[in-house]
């Protein structure tokens, strides 16, 4: 395995601690005390990931869909769940739905998204749901092993390309804290507003937030009224001006 850490960034603890975790991986240290579960709907890919990780960790479960994943995580209570973003079943929420439904059943499990997608929509969905990191499937085996170790130890881990997006999102959120107009909106109304501004349909917002289309319509009406805007075009412009899309 290649232990080079070029495909990830970390935050949350000291740089020295992160270096120690990487050193353990480079030195061939096994981490069988870390119990890992793998969620991915592609059987061959899932088998390949498990074959890569098995010499280093204890694999306690695997699943290909939402229902099976929630049941498996509740039953095995893994330390780290490798989570694909686009997984069939459930209410269509994919990896984010698995995370939201699994967390109450296994609150100590850490979730690391492993996906072919690098879209802000997918990254944002699982991070908001509580994932501790997000790496793409272009990651090397060595970097994936190191990422699992670091997520288990409490770090946030992201592929470099995604780290910039996540940082921008947090910076935008910080700047918005003192926006009087934005503060008029409830947390849920802000979520709906951002998705509307990104071009989501009502149906897509309902699936993203696990609410009904009728509830989405109610939130949109409230947002437009509070902001004194007439339509979603004006809302998109309003959000873009504040760089909170």
C-alpha cells in the first residue's frame, strides 16, 4: 500500500498527531481494533474495498442499500462507516439518509463518505447529515487507510479539491451570522432558501431534506414574504449577492 498522504487534508487536532497517525500507516501498523463497515451498491467495488482494508482493520459489515445499511449499522455498531453517497432504497436520500437514520442507533460510529461524486450538492448533503469526512474514489488504498484511522481519531478528512468547497461554505456561514435579513429566517427556511437559490426543484428539496413537497412550498412562501421578494429568481439574486448559495 502507498502511505503517501497526498490525496487528503485533515483538521480538528494537532498536526503532530496527524503525522503520528500517518507514520503508523507507513510503518505497516495494523489497526484491527478499528471496526469498519462498508456501504456501497456496487458489489465488485465493495469487494475490492474490503479486500484492501481487511489486512488493516476488522470488517464487521457491508450493505448495498439504505434499509440494509441502517440495519447492519444498528446491529454491528462499527467504529467507522465507509459511506457511498448514491445508494438505492429508503426515501431516496442515499448516504445522507443512512447517516441520519443510523446515528441514533449507533451514536459512536464515525462516517467517512467515499464517493465518485465531487459535486457540492453531494458533499454538502452528507456533511450536513454529520459525516466526518469526504474522499473521492480516486483515493489510493494507502490514503484511504490513513483517512479511516484519522476519522476514527476525531479528525475531519477531505480530498483537497473538496476541502476548498467545505471551507468556503463555513466561511459563508460565518459571514451570514450578522445578516439581519437572513436572521429573519428559521434554520429550516435558510436550508430551503439555499437549495432554491442553487436551482433545486421543490421535489428535489423535499427529497434532500426528507420533508413533503407541501412543506417545501410553505417554507418558500414564508421565505419570500420575510425577505419581501416576489419569486425565486429574485431570491437567487438575493442569495448570490450575499455569497450564501
